[in-house]
DNA sequence: CGTGAGTTTGACCAGATGGTCAAATCAAGA
DNA sequence: TCTTGATTTGACCATCTGGTCAAACTCACG
C-alpha cells in the first residue's frame, strides 16, 4: 500500500466499491453476520485483494460508520435557530423521513449497531451526537420559552422524531407486511406532518 | 429425548433455562452473533447437553420467537372496542411502553430480526400480525367515523405507537447517551401521553 | 521499452463454531 | 435393589471464516 501519496485511480475506485459493498452487506446482516468474502465478491474483488485495501473486517466497518455519521446527522445540523420554529422542525422531520426513504441501508447500518449496544460507536454517541443534540435542543427550548411552540421535553421530542422516521427504514419488512402494496412514505409524510403540527402547536 | 410423553421435571427446568439464556444471547448479539456455546454456558449446560434439548441453534431461535410473539402482541389484543376510545388507545400505549421498560430483551430480539429483514418470521408477520392489526385498526376507524378520535391513517397511527415505544428498548444505548443519568421512562411516559392526547383529540 | 511501485491472487493457516456420537451417569418406578 | 429410559459428557469432525504470504501480474512514467 502506498505510504501517504495521493490515492491512485485504482485505489479510489476500489475503496469506493468496497465501502458500497460493505454497506449492503453490513446493513442487511449486521457486523457479525457479514463475511469478508461476501463483501469482496459484491465489490468484485478477491478476498486477499480486499484486505489489501482495508487491513481487517473491523476496519471496513469503522471506515463505513465514521464516514456515514456525518451524513446521518446532517439533517439535524441544518436546524436553524433563525428560521420559523414550526417550519424548521417540520422541515427537519421531512428531511429525516426522506433519508429513511432514500438511504435505508444507512439507517439499518446504524440500527444494527445500536440494537446490539453500539459496541463500536458508543464513543461517538456520547461525544459528537450528544453535543449536537444539546446544541439543537437549546434552540428548541428557546422557542418553547418564547411560546413559539408547545412546552415539551426536548430530548423526548428529538427521540420521537428519530423513532418515527427511522422506523420506516429499519422495520421496513414489518411496515410492508401490514401495508401491502401501499407505498409507506405516501402515507407517512402527511401523517408525521399532522402529528407534529398538532403536537407543537403552542 | 422422550417421544411424546409429558415433559419430566428436568426437561422443564432445562428447556426453560435454555430459552432464558438464549433470550439474553440472541437479543444482544443477533442470531448470527450468538454462539451455541455461549447459550449453553449461560444456561449452565454443556453444548452437547443443550443440543439434546434443541436439535439446532435455529430451533432454539424459532422456539424463542414463536413463544414470545404472543407476549409481544398481547397489549394490542387487549384493545377493547367497547371501552372509551381515547382511554383505550392511551392504555395500549402505556402497556407498550411498560413492555419496553420491563422486557427490553424481547424487544431487541424482535428488532434484531426485523432490521435484518425478518428472515425467520416473515410468515408470522403477514399472517398473525397482519390479521391482528387489521382487526384492531377496524376498531380505530370505527371510532374515527364516530368522531370520537381524530381522523388519521390507522396503520401509520399503529406504526407510530410501535416506533415511539419500542425505541426506548431497542435504542437504549443512544437514549442513555443523550439523557445521561435521567431515567428514560420517567420522561417518556408523560411525553407520549401528551403527544397522543393532542394527536387524537377530534 | 524498461523498471519499480502498485495491484492481484492461489494456496494456505489457525481458530471458531455448529453439530455428532458412543459411552458413562443418573433417576424413578417395579 | 434392579432395570430401563432419561440425561450428561468428552472427544471428535467438517466447515466456515478472518487473515497471511510469496509470487505473479499490471500500470505509469522516465
């Protein structure tokens, strides 16, 4: 492996292919359920070749998670203290719901990790995530104190948004088993919109 | 193994110990992440001894899931068409929240299974679960038509209840990383109560 | 071209894991 | 107590899986 040079064309291509394949495999089988061979095959590489780019299975998983954490938290980052309270929150919820629809693999990757006690990202939770949430809940509390939105426990408000939106990605099978052919997001969007309008109305 | 006789004292004790141990292990590591040895040790048995009671790892998992499905759906079963609509629904939500608090392993067992596409219980979802949900959403729609509660998409209403309540068990690590020392359920109970009162108010 | 770095692979290894089996031990009723 | 079926186990096996390695191959560039 090159020491610290700029990545070659081949390196870029293969690293990307590996991470893409790993996202597929890890998100649908969990860390333990995924095999290096499976990821290699899906990436179109041999196992030793894959291990030339990432030293261990763990390293692939870590690279994937840390690379995706930013994407995952982006919607909350965008919550703007200067916007209209109700519209800011509803827009955040809409963005989260879109992520469940467009990036379900990413959602399940994190879900798998969290359900099993987050053995590999616990640190990020109590540092990065905690800090971001505290920053944004402060904004929410400000809006509550100004009477712009209803008084609610800010942390539980955030939890409810995560739970409601990610549910559609993480428990997709169950949702579809109930809904049949109906598109989940068709009904989900107006539902959560209504729910939070009623909840947040001062 | 005895053919079809009534289970002996020892059989009862060991089968129970195995299922209890399996619940611990499967719920915190998923099916693939759990090892038979681990379950055996936790149950106080040797591996071959465990396999004397259940022929395969798969069989333990199946027995566990099907045995627990009933428990899991019980709260919804209790929803009574003849009760007061608002109070019936709020009571259902309270029962679900209590289950997240008191039976988090069971919740995570199902969560693990569902996140990975429910390879082992898909059938139960589209039969048992679907039937129960349809039966109960019919009641909800009845109440909506009578103007007793707000008009909402009944399936998504159910999903929201599942999502909100099970979130506290399934993503416990994350919830605690944010809340710190605060007891999650202390705040969750009034929060969801308020949320659904506002949502369901006609 | 030629060359050295970058890339790929077949063969291989060690440990983990699900499962088997024959033999030993135990329990309870006749 | 004796007998028979129930229970338990040590030893073992095949397979899977993460990871290694030396040798071969390919590419970019002087």
